[in-house]
C-alpha cells in the first residue's frame, strides 16, 4: 500500500494536517501580479494582446478569434454516438434547470398593500469552457444551458485555442445554445469578456471553472463585471460505512484525482478496517488508469487521504467542516447522513450515484463551490443568471395605516423629508 494512502485517525490529525484539509484554497495569490499585467494589456490592446498571449502561453497562432461558425460545423464532424450522448446529456441538464425558473408573483394584503417580486435575466454573459490537458464538453453544457434557460439573450463562450480545436467541445457548445464562441483562454479570455475587444463583446457576468490564472483573473475583474465564484481544484469527500463497497469508493477517489494534481480526494469512515480496505483498493487500481501520474500526485497531496473516525457522528462533523464540492455518501442510510450535513455543493447518495453521473448526464450542474465555499453559496444554476426586483403599490388607506410607523422611524433617523413625503400625501384633503 502506498504511504500516501496510509489510513489516519481523524482524532489524531495535527494542526497542520487539519489546516491542509480545511484550509484549501485556489492558489491564486502567486499569480495575481502577472494576471493584472495580462488584463491591463487586454484592456489597452484588445485583439492584438489576445493573439500575442495565444502565441506565448498556448503556442498557437490564432487566425480567427471568432469560431462560432466552426462550432456549428463541428456538429457534423463528431461521431454519431458522441453527438447522441451530448444531446441526451443536454436534455437532462435542460430539464433539471427548467425546474429552477422562478415565477413572478404579486400578493394583495387586506390593508391595501400590493407587494410582489419579479425576475429578469441578464442580457449578456460569458462562459469559460476549459481546455488544455483535457477537453471539457460537459462544462459547455453546464455553463451555457442554465443561462439560456434563464432567458439570457447573448451567451458568449471562450475556450483555449489549439492548432485543431476539439470538435466534441465545439459541438457541445453549439448544442448548448451559445450565441458566440471565441478561441481564447486563460486570464486573457476573462479580460476580453470583462472589457471587450474589437472582436469580443463585453458581458455583464462571467461564469465557469478554470485554472488558477483564470480564477485570479475573475477575482481581478470582479467589480467591472459580476462573476459566479472563485473555484479551486476539484474535490470529493466520500462518507462510507461497513456497507460500502471499497472498490466503488476507490474508483470514485481515482476519478476525481485524474482531474488535477492538486485535486483533493478524501474518504472518511467510522471503521478502521473499511479505511484500510479502501486504501488498498485505491493502491490496487492506480496503475490501471490512463492518467496515472496525475492521480498519484493528487493522492499524494496534503489535502487527500483516507481517514477513520471514532464514530459516524465524528465522520459527519468532519464532512460538515470540510464543505465538499462533491459529497458522496455510501452508507446504509445515506439520506439520514445527508440530513445532518448542510455544507455541500452537490450530494451523491448510494452505491449507484458516482460523481461522474453528475459531471456528465444526470442533469444537475457540475460547476460547484470548492475550498469550503459551500458554507456560504451554492453552485451554478438558473438563479446565477437572473436579477430580481420588488414591486409595491399602496392604496391611500394602506399608506394611512402605515403612516405613523413610517414617520416615527424617519424622524428617529433624522430624515425629515422622508416623513414629509408621507404627511404631504395624507394632508392633501
């Protein structure tokens, strides 16, 4: 068994070990200075900067930044079975997000107050679809579809350039309903969406996962545009008991580990023997995976491990503090465990709900908070692309009924004109 997989007791974790598990971060601070320079050049030089950065960072000469037509043609280039899978996944994602669309509402109270709330989509958003070491057509579905379901009029996608852009990713972008597609990646792509260039139109909000350069750029442009959230490397926490299949747990850990050397993969159980079996199952399977080196690096980082607790309540407390992006519960009664955990991006219950199902085709969104973000916000949804406003209409009687409350509070705050705006209306007669 690999030393990096040696099971450890939750109760015996030292301060540094606990900090590694609970203090995860996106690692953006080290690159923020360089990112600011990139963004400044994009803002000042536009398309010229985008092309130069593609040469410098991607080793690609970009002829056409706008590849919208190429995305449309890609639908004809991908194998039929791949296109069928894209369309089935897209249909499931669309159906799930359509359930999230809120209705405008108005309620009239007996005293004459008519109050309501309405929802309107943003008009222009940008979606970052990663590329590089792997193609991510699924991220195109997860970013574009909720925006279009919300009613966003113009959805622009940026994805890193290549000598030959991945046709599967391009086909997924088109099938998801994107209105424009640009061959540009990294911090410079975020800058293009935020500030606009000769080719790329500026947007109101930027969403989607990326590497630390992308994340740092989103942090820098926040204020000029809105963003979804700052995402770090992918992570999974699996809560298991003695009913869990160690092989299933191991396969889920390896699946998440292949994303990134900095991915965090953790299993916690209330049984030391189960922890040992999981660690052994992981070690037995590592060499069989295609991205073995990436997986080994992820398994070896300080935020990954197999842990055993003194009891399931202790394991649950660990999970609640960890606030996982992906929480897999493989226990005899997963619903009962989930009822005790509030901090989670997306939960996967039972032995037949691998995280991969949510990554691709179950219908839920895979753009989720990392680094403990689930303690304060949720993942990408239709809500991400909506803004709400409130509406009120008061009858004279309703204003009369509220006048003393309004004027008393206005006078208490020293805002005499507020009080006068009420008294004037009621004194007209």
